[in-house]
C-alpha cells in the first residue's frame, strides 16, 4: 500500500487541472451563448473569452451560494417560526396577521366576513 502523501501528490494537481478545465469549459459556453443570442437580439457587443470568464465569476458570486449551504437549507428559520406560531394564542395569531396585513397587504387565509 502506498503512503498517503503519495496519493495526495497526484490528486492535488489533478484537482487543480479539473477545476481549470471546468472553468474554461464554462467560460466557453457563456461566450458562445452570449455571442449567439445577445448581439442579434438586442444589438449588444460581442464579448471575449475573458469577459465571459468574468461574467461566469460574477454570476457565481451573486447567485452561487458560495458553498455555505445546500440547495434546501434555510438555517432553521421555518422551524423556528413554526414553533413560535404553535406557542401563540389565537388572539396573538390574529394580532400578528393584522400587523402583517398592514405592512404587506393581504397575508394568509382570509375569513369571509358577513356583509349584512
């Protein structure tokens, strides 16, 4: 069996090459899509590979999530609000609904009030 450090020596450069290849392929896809769609549709300029790379990096920064959480993680705020809601009395719930309606408009299920 090989020592662990020998495996790491081969894995690290391969990982770096894989990341670089993934970024290059992604940039090329952005470049081709941009130059195929946007200049004919909107009259925008044709971009270079490095501009496509920058757009890809910007989208990753703005929309990528930075790897801090999975696609369905919400840091528990839904669970905390559900627990808080369960602890409220019906009067507190109605008061909360009224505050939300005053701030956000219609909120939650509304009960039909008699008109006569």
